[in-house]
């Protein structure tokens, strides 16, 4: 997953929601370096249209973003109208962010400052492959979005 030897459509697209521009660029470079197509976005952008256009296989989401914006984006991703529901990896560093990610239906949680970011593309590839094989079902949010 990620790297396509022939440059074909096998390259996965990842959408990165990160409100710190430096951090967003760092994640984008990390994933591009691992062979993904990576696009950064903010919750105030036209999320629905962006997902329909990009058809991301995975979404990286900073749980430090304001909760209402987080709920809005998770609602669109979980509803997945016009695009396949992507694998959602939540980025968090505080306990309440991890709890919120679980309540909103994240498929995976990456704890910043504990987990090594260099392994993040591998985690995404593994989860996307599990979803493709039917082993990873989309999580159902436990809170209204």
C-alpha cells in the first residue's frame, strides 16, 4: 500500500486535517515520501466536495481541532455520501482527545509524543489493507455527530 511501482492508480490518497501549517506540511511530506498522494485540509473547507473529488482511502485528523469542527468532519466522513468511507486515524496527545476520537468513530488513534511518526504511513497502510480485505469494519460513533 502507498507505493505503486508503476505509478498507477494503486497509490493511496490520504487527506490530512491539521490546523498547524508546519505540522500539516510535515505530515504531508512524510506520506508523500512513503508513496502516498497527500492533501492537507481544514475543517472549514468544503469537506464533502473535497472527499468526493479526492476519494481518500485514509484521513489523518488532529483531535486538537475545536470539537464542533471535529464533529462536523467526522459526520461527513462517517456518512460517506458520494465517496467510500475512509479509514480515520485520529491524532491526539491528551486523554480527552483520545476519548473523543473513540466516541466519534476513529478507526485508529495515534498518540503524539509517544508513537513514532515515522511508522504512521505503515499503520495507515495496514488499516487500509484490513478495510479492503473486510477485516476492519467502519466504527460506529457512540455520540451524535
